[in-house]
C-alpha cells in the first residue's frame, strides 16, 4: 500500500514552477530519501503534502484518499488526530520553555493520552532525556533539531516529513538521531520522507530514494536498484570472447554479464541481494559482484588468454549529482529518458 502518491503535482509562484508535474510514490514502511539541490522543490513538495501550501494543480493521495479534504484530515489542521508529523526547515519551538514543556504544550493541545509519559519517551528517543528541563534558548542548533523531530512525533503519526533533520549536528548526535529514526521505522512502523544534503547519512537509513531536479522527479529507485546502478563491476578482454562468455555464464550463474561493442565483457553483481542492508562507505564487495581473483581463477582454469582485467567503480554521490542535474544537466536528464523541460525557469526549496 502506498501511504503517499502524487500525480502531476505542480506549484507555481508567478513565473516560477517550484514543483513541476511531480509524480511520487511512498509505500507504507518506507524510509524515503528525498534528494535534490537547493531550490529543486523538496520543501515546497513537503509543504503541500503537509497541507501548508495549496497545489496549483495535480493530485495528492494520502492514506488512500485524495483531494484537499484528505490532506486536511491527515494533517494537524483538523479536529481529528494527526497522521502526519512535520519538521520542515526550522523547528517551531518556544525558546523560554524547556524541551519537556514544549512537548507537553503540543501534546495537551492535541489531546494526547498519558501526555507526560509520551513526552518523556520522545525526549529519550531523540537523546534529550538529560536536557529536558533546560530552556530551549540555551540549546545548540543540533539539540533544537532533535527537539524538532520529537515535536513532529507528538501524537504518534503514521507519516513523518523531515526536511534536513541532520543540520547542525555533530557526528555523535547525528548517529543517535539516525538510530532513533531506524528504531521508529522498524519497531513502530513509522513511514518517513527525509530530505537531506548529507547523502552519506541519508544512504545509511533510506530504503527508497526519489531524486528531484528543477521541480520534476528525475528518478525513483530502491536501495537494490541503487546498488545495481553504482555497484562495482569487472571489465575483461580475452582472445576468445564467445568462449569466455559461455564459461562465465556457466560458472557465475548469479552475475549479470554483458558484451560491449569492443568485445570486452562486463561482469556485474546481482544488485542488492548480496549487499549490505544500508549504505555508508560501501565496501568494494558489497555490490554482490564477483571478486577479481575469482574471475581470474575461472579464466586461468579454462585456459583463457586474458588481455585486460580491471575493476569499474561508480561513485554513489556522483550518480546522485548526475541525476540532480549537475554538470550537463540536460544531458543527464536525457540519459535517464526525461524530456528537456523548456518551462523550467528556476526552483524553490
């Protein structure tokens, strides 16, 4: 089941198409990494999903329902319990209150049952249990971000929208928050959409990704598809390519093989099936590709004369930059099968 679907979602400010016919699918249980440059349209999209901005055109379907009423019912702008927790841009906190008092103020306004226990649990979850009594005006930026996540979780929402949640955090705080988000997802079933420029941190938690460029969805892909696109591969040449290909097909039944125009053979892995469950400095063997030594041994045992044997590596960050429209953005878009958009004049977060 998809918790969120958008169809041709568009937001126009004057002559600027902040979001341009965006199609997005977020399944129940996903941690969806929303990736894009500054100004690509990430925050504008989240604002529309949260009911904080009205779409110019297009459709938002939340929890199986569509239309403005569905967004209003799912958000906190109705008399019904909120199903969406939101942290977009900066957390809305009252500086002269403590972290605990900020949480209690929201919990009581929403009519949360056993509000005190609920708020203490959230403080512990985001690593602020020892700082709950301190006034928020004395918090660091990273601590305010963690409090913002806790505020978004008041009322136990089913969908959590987090815009740059790792901003201003030191490595230890980032690791704690990352662990808390994974716990929420795996143990409490909270579906999340997380936008971040810190790709390394995002790839450690997300299982699906959406890449937005100039307001348009450049590509959605699973963790396995990302592994397959960026995993290591082996390129080789022999004096008898046909025989070599037959041998490798027999001995490496799980690998993906292709023959290049120059008769070289590329041996790639099975994608994410043998890969680690999360990214984060993925090791060379994580893509599921056979090791060079294994391929070399197979060819040696089969008396194949090897002319070339090398490892092809593709950097995940470079791949995302290409999709987001880095150098040569039009060429990158066309390589993904996307039309060049003559209407795009700019973007908005």
